C-alpha cells in the first residue's frame, strides 16, 4: 500500500491528501510529529528525505518528496483519463509554471501561517506583502480566464495546477492575510470545493 | 500593549511554555498579559523574568514546573494551579501537544472548549456528526472551596472520540474550569472501561485578543503512537482556530443582557457569571469601549 508521510496541519501534505481523495486512490498515512516533536529533522526521517520536509510519498520502491512532484507522479500513474495532468505539451508547460508558482510565491502564505501559528521566525510584514503580490498575480490570471469563459487555472477542467495552488491560498487567513480584494480567487476557491471527492483540512471549511 | 492592570488576571498562575522545549536550552521569549517575558531553565529550576523594552532583563517572578509545562505569575496568586491527581496514576501517557497561537481572547477560547453544540458542525466525523446534533441535559455547579466551574453528566455521540477509538461511541464528559484561563475535560476512555481520559488547555493570554494555547492529553492508550495522538488533538484544535479568530466582538461579553439563554449554553453562562463575579476585565468585551480586545 502506498504510504504518505503526513502532518495533519500541513497545507503541502493536504495537497496530496486532497488529490488522492479526488482520484479515489487508497493509501496509508504515516503521521509525522512535525510540531512540537520536530520529527522531520530527525536522522531517521532525514534518511527518507534529506531535505527534512514533508510530504513524502512511498510507492513500492519509489520515494518522492515535494508535493508538486508527487502530484505529477500520481496524476500520471493513477488517473486513467489523464485529465489532471494532460499529455498535451503546451498544457504540461503551463501546469509546470503554476506548480512552480505554488511551491515558490504562494509559499509566502505558508510562511505567514507558520509565523502566526507556530512561532516561526519570519519577517511577517515582508512575507504577507509577498503573499499579497502572489495572490494579485493569481487573481489577475483567473479574471482573464473567466473573461475567456474558463473556470480553472489551466485548460478546460481542473488539473494538478489547481490542486497545488489551492491549499495555501485557502489557508491565508491563518497567516492574517485577507482574500477580500481577490474576487476571482474567491470564486475559484468555491469551485475547487465543488470538485467531487473534495476533502477539508483544519482551517479549510466546506463552505 | 503594556502590562494589564487587571489584578484578577495578574494573580493567576499561567502556563507559558513546555518543560521539554525550554529544558533543551531554548529560552522562550514570549508575552503574558501584555508584559514581555523570558522563560528559561536554570538546571532543573524554571525561571521567569520580565523582558524590558530596552532589551534588558527585569524583575524575576515565581515559576514552577507542573504537568509538563512551566507555570508563572505576574501577581500574587490566591490559589495554586489546579490539582490533577490522575497525573500520578500508573499507565497514563502525558501527551504535550505544543503551543499554538490564536488571535482571540483567552476567554473565548475557554468558552469554545466548553461548548458541545459545535461538535457536529466544526469537528464533523470526529467529535460529532449530523444529524445527531442535540446536546443532552447536563449539570452545572460552582465547586467550593476550590472555586471551580464544573459541568457534569454531559454526553454526546462521537464518530471518533479519541485517537484510539475504532467506532463511534456515546462519550460521557465532565468539564472543569479551574481558572479563567485553564480548563480540563474528563472523557470516557475508549480503551479502559470506567476510566476517564483527560484533555486540557492552558491558555496563555499574551494580549487581550492574542493567546498561545498549550494543549495536553493524559490518556490510557498503549497502542497509538505519539504522532497519532498529537495529530488527533491538533486537528481538532485547528478546526476551531479560524472560527475563534473571527468571533465578534473579539472580547467575551459578560453583561447579563448579552446572554441568550438556551439550555445547551448552561456551562457558558455559568462561566461568564463566574468571571463577572471575580471582576475580571482582561479579554472581556466592555460596552463602554474601554481598551476592548481588538
């Protein structure tokens, strides 16, 4: 059985939990005592991921770190319709662009949350401003997409780009970042919550 | 803000960190009731100092280690921290779940902890599940001489009452509030018949509307891993966090006119009345607009 090294409060782990639920794939959770235990920095865990980060997916002899990499693998391997990571190179390029955005610019929202909730030493004004800048980019993009009659970040249906970007946008309130000014983003959040198989995590509600 | 002048709040013992975190050499720079403080260990002895605005170390205050946490006070406590004899029982595991920051009044956090009515809506599939949403009758009392609020004979159907629970059960609960900022619940243990598991929160009020919440469990559970237990409790607590941070007004209203009396809110009403009788103002909503929690 596929194993996910998981922390219940991690938005990055939630990317994977959400996607596994959406594609209906069974797996086993291995809870990591990220806080307060700091288990992800222990020698045992560093053998699984030398970067000391979660999530990690183990499937047979494959060990994958990084939520975005895991989404690419799961969508390629277990989504028979290839709708979540289509084979069209152009779409793949666009998806890669937004996966990178999810793991870089949007993570400022994660930093604000870690600061406000778990005592991480970030410059809170700086990371909040950077998160706002990222949300502005996403909101402009989604507004353009809506004008074209499109509902999702890439293509004509939801892809792993939506899954990767969703958690730390939806969790921004935890880091004291309001989404009030991002109307297209808020409409997109509502649409993601309607995807069959959608699951919540603490801080993200059904409505 | 600066240190509160509310003597009722100042004269309580407050948990301000975990022994495990601070003993490992991590001095904790934090805040209590508007006062910046430093918590550290001198060998086995916990110590707390005021942290002055100019970065210098100020007055030392009493500190003690208890229940896996460091307790301290900025005033002159009239009573000791609560007594939990269960900590001396064999076979129990203490799970220190770590502090989490919440931008809300400590009193709101304690009141939410006492509330069973929100279980099916906020902790869906764990502590409750629709359509079973009714809160059964329970008893409330002030216990003397301890001066504690108790709610007893509480019961609720729970799909997953504890990390160790395989199936749903009707959990029996007792709630105990030993200080405005400290509350513990006693809950049917799914593993050992007739025994109670303890789950508690020690709320550290940093400012009127910001707290660190120290959560612990003291359970009879030999099978769950520490990670299982911590995840279980953190998941529940974080489901409440965003709701707590959006309550209006941020301070807890103590005026009897603000109470909307429904039966399920009995423990909340008694808690508010008890706070009012103490004369507590820190973290309350004052209609006159004086330094409200915001």
